[in-house]
């Protein structure tokens, strides 16, 4: 489940910007990534409510993936009809199809957590110890998908081959959406084989708010949880920045004579996949760090890692300073895992069983919803100020751009250190 869940996302998330830039939608990149955040403001919560009260989570997972895969296939079809390297004619329908696909995919990130936690607890496993190794398979799926679209190439005549230099590789074409759609349909079928997850039955009289699952928002009444969600939102503003702009940034060096023939400039997706390799390894460190240092220190480490992630991009290049790019990919594992995975575990431990799917949806709302939406749009304005499209390359003052993002992450880390308190840690 975890392998396919993230393989679906990995097929297009980090390389979609390169495709959009070649089909007349380069100026819409901030919107394509903010759409993921906008739908995350309400869809995970709504789907979480349904999964808590009415439809078993594993069945809801299947329904959402089927719809997401269907709409993603529409994106592929529109690109296929336009042809390789040609501008999409019906841009509105393309954007609508993508929006609907993402609207049904984003809730599955929280739903898959709910299913995993439910099954683990049913069989008496410790979620802190046993969930991270399972979640590693999600990262492996993401990596495998990225490697495939980076190296697989396709021609209008129906040819298929592997390459690390061809301009018709999936990472630059509409074929990345077909890969995502096929994987989504596979997970749809697999979801029906998953163990049943119980729905919490309530026999007492409840309010309308409780019947809809909106009582998860009462968590904001607890100062510690409120601060956790607020800082989750602030840190969530960093999540989609590199997803949206890392590959166009690295690929832009192909348009600079000095770096035009470097391996890194022509394999941005493959290079970026090192981030997910690091992520897979860092997940295994989470149980130790959470039990030893607690949620505050773990999230603070994530924030510092985001500072390094952005700063190293701003200072490096795919030539003599390629090591900075590689190091940036390595620290991403800490930045992402120590925030997203630890945050999900924290929510699972701190909330009542009757609202856990809704609470996971609320966590998604604050991070991939409000935080990612604001962050992506703000990042887009910064990039547009310092960079511009020249053909298929996004050229400009990338160094200043990334250092601005690093400064923001550092400010959030300082505020978090001052204001967030944690319970005493049992050693």
C-alpha cells in the first residue's frame, strides 16, 4: 500500500514543472502546486470524516484512488492529443482534470496512515516502532517512480526506450501522467484486499458537529496542540517549494554554456531522487529521536534541515559544486521525515480513537493545505521576480531566490524554539 501510494505521486510531482514549461503553462507552475494545497484545505478533512463515521477507511482509499487515476488519465490524453513538445490547446480542461485528480489523491495520504495505524494496532504492534519501516516502502515507491520517468522515453510513433539524455523522456512529457494513472488503478484494486478497518460506532446522542467529525477542531482548544498545528502550517509552507522548482532550477543549467553538458543538468529528476533515498533512510531514525528527544526537538531538527536544503541549492551548481546539490538532497530526508512522519505519529498518539482519521486530515489541512498553498504562491512570486522563462529553461538569479527561502525557514525555527513547549520526556 505504501509503495504504490507514493509511487503515484513520484511519477509527476517533482518533474511536472519541466513538462508545463514546454506546453505553454510555465507561468502556471505556482498554481499547479498550490492546487494541491488548496484542495488539502478541505478534502482530507471531509474524506476523513466519512472514513471515521460511514465508509471503512480501506474502501474509501480505493474509491479516492480510482477517481484520482481516472482524472489523471484525462491529463495524459490531452497531452497525447497535442503531441510531444506541442502546446496544449484546451488548457482549461487540462487544469480542471489535474485539479480533480489531486482533489481525490491528497486525502489518501492521511487515509493510508489511518489504515496502517488501524491494522498495526489491531495486531498489537507498536506504531512508533513498526510504522516507520513500513513507511519506508512508500519512499522506495516514490524513488522507483522517479527513476522510471527520468529514464523512460517515448516517441509519437509508439517507440519506447531508456535513456539519460533524450529530450522525450517521460520527465519532460505527458507520459508521466499515464504512469501515475496506471499506478493509481493498481492501488485501487489492491485496496480492496486490505484488512477491514473498523468504524467507530457511537450510541449516545451527539451534536451535528460531532456527527460530522468536526470535533477534531476542538484540538485547537489545547494550547500545545494549537501551537503544533500552527507551526505545522508555517513549516508546511516549505514543502512544495522544492517540489515545484527544484527540477526547473537544476534543468536551467542546461541553458548555461558552462554547465550545459553536465550530467546533473540533464538528469534533474534522477538527482532529485537522492532526496527520497535519504528520506527512506531517515525514516528509520524517527523512533529513536522521538523517544529520546521528543516532538519539539525532532521538528526543530526538521526546520534547520530546511534551512540547509534551500541554502545549499542557492550556493551550489551541477559542475564543481555538485556536492552541494547532493548534500541538499541528503538533508531533505531529515527535513521531510522529521516533520511529516513524526507529525503523523504525534497526532496519532495525542488524539482519541474516535477522531483520529479527522485529526490526520486536520494535520494534512494545516501542512499540505493552508501551509503549502500560501507557501507555493509566495514562492512563485519570488521566483517570478528573479527568474524568467527562456524557451524551455527558467533562467535567472536562483541564488538569491533560494537564500530568501532559507531565511524564512530559519525564522520559523527560531520562533518554534521560543514558543513551543513539550511534555517531559521519559527516558
